[in-house]
C-alpha cells in the first residue's frame, strides 16, 4: 500500500483541524467490531476535504492518496504519529536507494 509513518509534532495550526482527526478516534472504536462505518465515512470525507499535502525536505510536493494523523485525544502538546499513503515513486526511490 506504499504507506509511511513517522513522528508528528503538532503546532498551533493543528488545533484548527484537530476535530477532523478526532472524528476517526470516535468512529474507530476500541476493536474493529465496534467501528461505526457511517462515522468512518464521515471522517474520510472530512479528512479528504482538508486537502492536506506532503512535501519532500526540499519543499517539492509529494503525491499522496491520504494523510492521517493519529490523535487519540491526548494533550495537544504531546507527540503523535502521522500516516501517509505516498504514491509518488520519487519518494520510494530515495528511500530504497543505497546511501
């Protein structure tokens, strides 16, 4: 699926969109059986409407299918995780090239 994940350190700007990622927390449930499919669909729609982008270290945009911030309702100052489905082959070529 070409997904990557890493450390997410929220900034003050995150607070403006945090409610979208908390929708996932509410919809996912504690187990897959507890997931609310309608609520998950609403989350995906709201997340995709944000039109988030990912940039390479040189600030060139990387093509992605989605960007998800894992937010289980922790303090806004806590580190979290970001998950991204990256479809841009340049990224994967750089990651997999020998140094």
